[in-house]
């Protein structure tokens, strides 16, 4: 589920480089905010503190309610960095990170 969500968020960020209507950018802000919020909650459940911090920062960065006044070239750099980071996170993620927490005694 998380890999699919990361793939969707990456696709939305790639689509933001194209010329789209302003409604798309507004709607993508809500999707990115909720997606990164969900990923931070899931990382908190897995007790992965680094991922929690990264995804909370990204959720605040793409917050549609209080926008940060960055110039356009800085948003391009941020979006490229986030796209590369999400792709690397998808490539190097564990298959099932919940297996370590749920261990059964096979006696």
C-alpha cells in the first residue's frame, strides 16, 4: 500500500512540471499533504523515526492551508529532490517492514 502511495505521489509531482490548470495544483496540494501525512503516520507505527521526520517535513512543506512563499525555481528544486528521494525510498524499502514487530515463537 505504501509503495503504491509513494508511486502516486511521485506521479503527481511529475505532473506538476507540466502546464496544468491552477485547480490541479490546488488539488495536488491536498493530495500531497494527506499522502505525506499518511506516510508519516505509518512510519510512526513502524517506529522509524527518520522516516517520520522526513514525511512530517514534507507534509508541512506541501501544506495547502498555509502555503510557503518560495519562488518558482526553488519549488522546482524541491520537487526534483522529493521525486528522487521517493524513488530511492521505493527502491530500497523492505518488502514487509511489519514482520520484525510480529514474531511468533515456533516451539
